């Protein structure tokens, strides 16, 4: 424990905040400790240490806590000086708690503590329907929604640490889980999009917005409005006739802003729906110059958040930010921490896409930057895996660059984790020999985990890849990390077990099709043993996955993972039984006699990432 004696210009709630953070840094405030003087200054922060004491200067409250982490990082040095001026006025983190994984309040408090040490000053939880609306009992029912009291407590905790917490909701698209209830079905344009121009829609949205902002001090709100595919083409078309989507969006946004204006809110929204109607593919990035209709649909008082998790060249981000400026509204930028591709994060893609995006936002003087951590298709990757990405954004903000060794040191201080071990999780997604494209990176851990052992959709795509050998190495690697103990031991045990399942399952997938088609029965017999091992280990993995889930998430949503893993175990048993029937003189499994066809492999040799279980496990529709 490092004893320090703190005095000077302390921010409000310092004593409570320091009590939360000091154990992470192994600091103790003691009367006869090493003198640390605190100064409130202009822009940015600085830390100076000399033999007689240290001076920590801060502008924003959260910067003081980052300054303490810098002091801890350099504690063994007799003298040092660090001065940092952030690139962005505000750096925020958005955590997706709407794709089944709803973080427990206690887990969020731990994330806020790490954010404070990093110096990140804005947080938002992406809540489609996972917050309480008193007038709407079905909204978030059985989904682990946050109560108003839980959110108020989280807001208090974040505020104590100098972090602004604000709501992030949806007011147009991405409302499937709310609109599928009979009580709200009358507000559907289509399965995902709410019915614009219907008066009852705005009664509901006022209830939703009032409930969303009630627990928070912040006057910011993110109202979503992204990916509203098919707007105006469902119930709206039947009721009102065809109309250009730009006009519908403009009217709808103005109605929503009447509600937010009444509440005195500072509004932001995703920007893609201003581009998609002008795109030949309904895409975001290929729409050309903003049309007059797009510009007319913009509310100049609403900040447009340009999100981009894909491009890997700075000039591509520069061009999109230029197009945003033409829309005539303030612009913000959101990059992605790739934790949504399956059970393992992709830090190769995160770094490749985030750094040029941040460089572009820095050079364009973008005031607000968000790091997003989505949980698409079941929140399979625990949000602890996003911590390295959070640190990446923070270090760029305060230093203006990416430097790997500095990131590793900072990550160790702020989270207690090993950056190389976290970054290495990318190896679960890309097996040697597999190449991924920029827009849909390959995610082998997911599609090889769930690929059916008989209906092998990816057999041709993965020919020549030594997958079993690759995962055998990862199994030993992460079993070792788990044995080292510490805060992330359970997480690494999960990854060691995941690699073990994939090792045996990939041994089957690599050879069983050829063995059956060439009638190599002895090889098939040995492969059945590999698959039996995979099934047994998959059941162990399911239980460990449950423990990892429950360590950070509310219990709701894990029933989906349970179902996926239960189906996997059942299909392993079925596949072994079917092959055994053939070995005993019966018919060969018809599925394995099918000629393998290329599924996602592109002409240039890249594989197209498969992020939804429904496109992995069967050629049939599964829901």
C-alpha cells in the first residue's frame, strides 16, 4: 500500500470517490504519507513528481482520477512530469444492454471506476426497452430492465466519480422487443420501426422519453433513430400512402424534438438515416453527396452521430465527416470496440478501424467522441472484454496518438489486466489461412462453435485451415492465464474451455465430410470420439459461461445461450449416432454426402463474417 498525504483544491465528493478508487491503485491517504498537492487549473491535466512531493492539476473532476492513475503508473520514479490536453471536449462510452446482456448495477459501478482512472467523462447504456416506463408494464418485461431507482443510484455513483451518465434510447427503429407485445402492436410500421405520424405513437414516446431522463442529472439524451429500414413501407404505407422517407423522418424528428424541447434536453441521434434513402444499396457509406431532401430533413439543433466501425483509412473517415458538415448540424463521431462478433472480441479490427477514425475526428475538431460496445445476437462476449478498447480510446484522447507499450502500461494500472492477453483474444476469430474483409471481419469462433456437425455450411470455406491445431494452442494459452488468478481468472477459464471445445469440434469438421464420402470408416470412428469429447466439453463450457454471465449480468437473456449450447450438445450426440449407424452397416448420413459449396468465401479469398446464429446452424429457417 502506497501512503500519500493529499491536500489542496479537491473537487466535490472527493473523499467518497477516492475511497472507491484508492484500492485499485493501492493508495492510502495518510497524515504522514508522501505529500500530494492538488490544483484546479485550466485545460487538461498534469502530474509532476519530485523527491519532496507530487502536484496533480485537473480541469474536469474525472481528470484528477486519471492523474492519480498516472502517479501510480510512475510511482517508482523519483522525478517525472506528464502533461495532457484532451483531443476531444467529451469522450464517452456506450455499452449495449439491450441485446440480452443487461449489466448488473454493481458491474457498471466497477466499469465507472475504471473509466474514472482512464479519464473518460461520459457514459451511456444503450437501452432499447431495458428501462422502466411506469405506464407501460410490458416494456422490458422479462428482459432485465433497469428500474428508475437503479438508474438513479448509478447516476449518483457516476457523478461522484466525475462521470456524466445520460440516457441512450430508441425513438424510431430497433424497437422490435417492445413492438412485438400485443399491447404496443398497434404502433408498428413494421417489426422494427414505430409508426410515424400516428398520434398514439407520440403519447408513447413522451412516456418513454420522460421515463428515460427522469433518473439522470444530465440534460443530454441520445434518441437513436438509426437503421429504421423500411420506414413508411409497412402500416404507414397502408394508412397514409407512399411518401419519401426523408419527409417522414423530418416530421417524426420534429415531433420527437417537441417532446425533448419541453424537457430542456440536448439531443443527439445516429446519422445514417439521412444517407440511406439516397443510397443505391440502402447503405450508409455509398450514398454520394447529401441530397437537398436529406439536408431539408435535418434539425440543426440535433447533434448527428456519425458511426463507423469498419473503414481502415483516415481519408475514408475524412470524407464522411465532410459530408456530415454539409448537413448543417453539429457532428459527433462513434467508433467501435469489436465485442459483437461472437464469444470473443476482435482487437485487430478494433485497432485497424478506431485509430484512423480518431485521427480524423481529432483533425476535424469533433467535440464529442463515443466508443461503442455492441452486443448483437445475444451479447456472447462478456463486456469485460471491452475494457482494452476503452483504454485505447482514452489514451488516444489524452495523447493524440496510439502507442502500444504505453497502452499496455496504462491498462495494467487502470484495470489490473494484461493488455496482450486481452488483445490476443482476437486469435479466436481468425485462424491462420483465413482472411477477412473490412466490412464483415471473419469470426471463426462463432461460426465454428455453432456450425452443425452434419449440416456443415462452412466446409468449403474452411478447407485447408488447420483449425484444430490453432485452437489447441489457444486452449493451453488461456488455461495458463486462468491459473494465474486475479480479477479475470473466470473470464480466461471460459476462453480456455471455449478453445478446448473448438479443438475437438474442428477436428471433426475438418475431416468428417471427406471420411464419409470416401468411406474411410476407421477415420470416421476416430472422429466420432473427437465429437463426443466436444459435446462433453461443451456442457462444461455452458456452465462456465453461465458463471461468467452471472458475474456481470442480470440473469435474463442467458436462456438464449443455454438454448444454443443445449442444441449444440444435442446435435453432437445425433451426429455421432448417425455416423455410428453407418459404421454398423446402415446408410451414410445424407447431409455429409452433399457436395461442399462455398458459402461466405469471396472471390478475393476473404471470408464474410457470420454474426447471427440463424445463418450458421442450418440452411432451414430456425425461427
